[in-house]
C-alpha cells in the first residue's frame, strides 16, 4: 500500500501539510490524529491535528499555504482493517466519512490548491481509546514513510 504514497517523493520542492482528523474516543477513528501527532516536521513537511472540527482550522490551514494538503482520516473502503489509500478529494463521494460535523469534500472547497485524502479502513469505531492492532500497524507504516520524506 505504500505504493500509493510513493508519488509524494517525486517533487522534492513541494510543501505538504498533513492534517490529522478523527475522534480519539472512537478507537480507529483516531488514526488520523495518531499519525499527525507523530510526524516530524521540517522545511517541506508540516502537520496539523484538527480532530473532529476541521472547519475551525480553515484559516490556519490556508495560512500555511502548502502546495499539497493531505487530510488523514478513517474511511470505510469496505476493505480489510488497516487498508489505506491516497485519493483525490473528488473521489471522496464513493466512501463514507460520517463522524464529522462537515464532509471533507465540502471543506476542501475552502482550502487552497491540491487536496487529497489518505483514508484508513477502521476495524472498529466503537467508544474507546487507542487503535486496534491492525490499524496501528498501518498507521506506524504511514508515519515511517512520511518521516522519511
């Protein structure tokens, strides 16, 4: 699945803002937050944790003025838990993301430039803290990749 992310290595000059979305009290729905909190920032990689209220961060995201915004969130792909995929926001309609106050597709209209979604298939979104083992394994793989950029 890292092959989906390999394109991020192509343009070494582009700035990328990773935005961690999710509810940390709903097990795997917190995967985006888990990832964003562990990204090592440097001159072209930035991270912002917004949890469930991305609409409150639109101005801050726009202030960063990144070339690419990647929204990281739990998403139902109807695949095995831990599956992840990087996709353009225009393809978002095909997948459910209903634990937020506003849809990510709608919010992307207020964000500058190229917006993509890094969706991670949850195993559970029941009440509870911490990620399930398979989602945590994928999240750690994503973190290692991002931190190697």
